[in-house]
């Protein structure tokens, strides 16, 4: 009898374990696009790393969800929320258009578009951008800005670094991309390119937030609370200084 009980207990426990380990109900599938340093990039170990990745993992810990990162094309992220992925963190700017299909968490970082120009170029103001071929990452706010520049053509890339490579090769006249990646690329291609602040061109401030399924207030509340907690307990600032050269 005792043996039977022990046996039953063992079976119950292993079924329980299987249910936990095997089921992925507690996984939070997070879409990103690891082509956007310092927020997300492929680390030395071949896995996505960066500020956003560390932030969402810290959030996952706070809300008791195991974070699984899916590296996707940036332009496919919004449409994948609720199907392929649960949420997206990708230095994603809150825009009115995106808000039609997804909800956003509280903003966690302020950004602005920068203009990367060849070293020695005379581009310095909005009027200089008119009629140019401008490298952008497909589907980003930089891409959308080019639509409003008179006579300018967007040269769209899946990977931001390819736009910068083509700037160095002379295939595009400049690149429009968010401030921190612009600074990272200017550093990487030092002597060949220079990054100019968007304020010079009249670009507005943008705010990054986590994109979530529309109407999932329970998840939104949890994520927002976790964000607040990470700010008060100092984790957020620690990650900023660990990953971002301000
Ligand atoms: N902030 C810009 C946007 O939301 C660019 C984001 C690009 N992010 C990325 N992980 N590739 O459109």
C-alpha cells in the first residue's frame, strides 16, 4: 500500500512537473528586431541582447512570466502581436497609427530621429534633405519622416546597419534613424560618418513603449506596475548605465 502511494505520488508529481515545464502558458513570447543597438542586437553568444531585452526580462521576472525572445523583422512586429508574439519591445515609438491596432505600455525612453551624414557633408538643415535618397529601416518612424520631405526618396532596408553601409559606399545621401543607434553607428564608422541631432531638422521627440494586444488591460497593468517598480528599485537606471551611452 505504501509503495502504491509513493508510486502515485511520484506520478502525480511528474505529471505536475510536466504540466509546468511542458506547457508554455507562463511563457511571455516577446517579439523584437535585434538590429537596433544599444536597445537590441545579437550578442557575442548569438542571442538577442541589449537594453530592451534586459528590461523585458526584468519585467518578466516581476510579473512571473518566463520571457522567450523572438527575433523578427521590425516591419512585421505590430501585426504579429496577439498571434505569433504576446508583446513587442523594439525601441518602438508610440504612434497614432500603431495605436489603431495595438496598445502601448507607459513610455520608458525618450528618443528623436538623427541624421547620419558622410563625414564632410554640408547637410545641416531640413532644406538640405529635399530631393535626397535617404536610407531608413523599413517601417520605422525614420521611414515615415522621409515621406514628408519634399522630393526625397526612402531607400528602405531590413537592417539599419545595411543603410549605414550604403551611406559609406555612397549609395544613399544620408540615413535617418533614432538617436542612440545613430550614435552607435557613428562610433562604429568613425571618420566616415557623422550623426546630427534631429533638433537641427525640426524632428519631434518620440517615446518608446512596449506594444501589447489591444484591450488586454490585465497584462498592461502588470507590465506598467513592473516598469514602475523597476524604476523605483533602481534596476531601470542600472540597465540604462549598463547598456546606453547617453
Ligand atoms: N523608433 C523607431 C520606430 O518605432 C525605430 C525602431 C526600430 N527598432 C528596431 N528594433 N529595429 O519606428
